[in-house]
C-alpha cells in the first residue's frame, strides 16, 4: 500500500506551505527517517522525513508551488513494480484545508469578476480600496471593513480577506470592556505568551512556536494586539504601550497564573511594561531586540512604514522594509533574502494602516519613560540583542541595566533576530524557560 506525503500544519498560523525541493527524484529509494521533501512556511524551511522505506513513486506538487496544509504532495510505494493508480490515490488522499486568504507564493488563483471593480483610493479619502464582493460580505456578517487588512493588489481588501477575518474572530478573548483580542495557541504545558513587534502578527514567531511545541512542555500563546489580525481596533489616536501591557496582563489572568512572557521590538516594550506593572503575572521575561528610547532612525522607518502601508501592496512593503530588518548576510544571499521577504509579507498582512498610526503614536509617547525603571524589573529576564540591528542598537546596554538579566548578543544579525537567527534564539529561549 502506498504511503502518503502531505503538506503538514506546523504552528498556530500556518495555512499553506511551499515545496522548496524534492531531494530524491521519482524512482529513487528513500529510507525511513530521511528527508523526502523540503517545505517552507512563514520564513522557516522544514525537512519532511519519509515515514516508510520505499520508492518515491509520484510527485503531485512540484518545487516552487504553494498549496494548503493537508494537500497531497507525493506518494511512496514499496517498489516501482507495485500497482499504483496516481489519480485514484490523489482522489482518496488529497485533503487540502480551506485557505481563507491568499499569501505570497506561486499558487495561481483566477480573479473573480466581482474583484475586478475596486473603489479608488481617492473616492475613499485615501483608505484602503475594497472590492464590492468584500464590502457586501462584510455588511452581511456585520463586520466593519475598515478594520480588515487587505492582501490584494495595492492593499485592497478582498472577499477572502473578509472571510479570513470572520474566521479569526472565533479566536477572540475579551481583555477589557468592549475589547477582544485574537489569541492563537499551539502545544501544551506552561503558558508562554508571545507579543509580536510593530506592524506584524504572531507569524513572526513561527520558529519559536515550532520549538516550543516540539519541546513538549510549553503552550505557545500568540496575542495579536489591538488593530492586528482579528483583534478589535477601538477608535482613538493612540494605542499606548501601557494599554498593551494591560491587555496582555488581562489575558495572563485568564490563564490561571503567572506566564512566561516573550516580546520582540514593540512586543518587548509591552512585555517590559507588563513586568513593571504586573510582576505577579509574569513568571519570566524574554526581550528580543528591545529598546526604551525611540531613535530617530526607528521613528523615520516607522513613518515610512505607515505611509507605504496606505499606498502600496504588502509585497512592496516587504521589499522596502527588508533592508532595515535583516543583516547584510541575509540580503547578500538571493535565496535566503527572497525566503525572508515572503515570510515578512505574510507577517505584515495582518496589520491595518490605522493600527500602525496608533501604535506609532503610542511608541513615541512611551519613549524614554522607562529608562530609569529597568533596575526595578524583578523577574528572571533574558535579553537577546542583535549586533547588526539598525533600529534598536542599544539592546545590550538595556539588558545590562536589568538586575540579574542574562544577555545574549547575536553578532552580525539584524533587527528581525527571531527569524534571521531562529536556531540560537530558540535555544536561548528554551534554556531560559526551563530554568525560570
């Protein structure tokens, strides 16, 4: 009987993956436990091992093609002489999960007639364009389409975006009166709360989520802040860091005890604020590329980020931000650069322009307010700084100001350290969690 090779679901946010390569070719013998196909999802490449020894009999998805989780990728038979009906096997075992929104990749999708007519930016005062089909669906579901991030050309909101938003609303947890935030979970064990950086979703923690799940002792809990993903986006000019900490602490309270808190960049600011305001709800603290002062460069990049988010596609935004987030080592390798860019585009797709404006204002107001309070951090702390970080270059000094903190400096690594240096970040994180 033939053995199925399918696209796995790895992590809390994975909906689809890209086949990178098939190390064996059809007809080659593959041994159990050896890599049969390499896939990529959310910036991470994963080797999929053969579960049985046999012959790679058929490949259904060629390298470079993106398909939903559960899709049939290939088949292994005991030998090339075993009877095998490729089409019948596909009909029986191809079980792709429904993907509600499109992501960067090479998977072809035919445009629907209703998506061709798009309202112009000028007609909507510069807001993201919305297809008529998306607006009609949002109206029928009672969704404010202004809070839906668009993944279509020029940042337009498509029907798929509205469908994905509605699906994600099922994961909401109330953290304040009238405010519910999207919470994603993976694994089981001690709670590890993940707080993502400015303008990105918890997909930016994909390698850490996988490491935590595989460790078998931790539950990764990703929190999308206000205005990100399906989280509520209350009206106002500012989403301040203190409110972000209040939200995270409220979620921690629902989890039945103090939690390990991991934050990156803006998420690190929120995590630090949470540890200072609610130390009884924080079991340990991990700050990745943290800061307490918004540098002129960081402010300028955030301003450009906000403008591009309103005027360009997510794909274009990812290309513009790549040089600021990753090191020259990544930028100098064509394959790695493109892999990181595609993953970045996925992570960027969940934040609306309004949310970026509000969080940027909150960061500016918070800047410098906690510099003198680092000595008050009273929980076990790990600080991971990046030696080639252009945006928050003083992470090491911040770590040394926290009493008893463990400081790790990743040389020649850029601001997006959790992605660029996934292995050492995961190693340091797990060591810290196990000792806290």
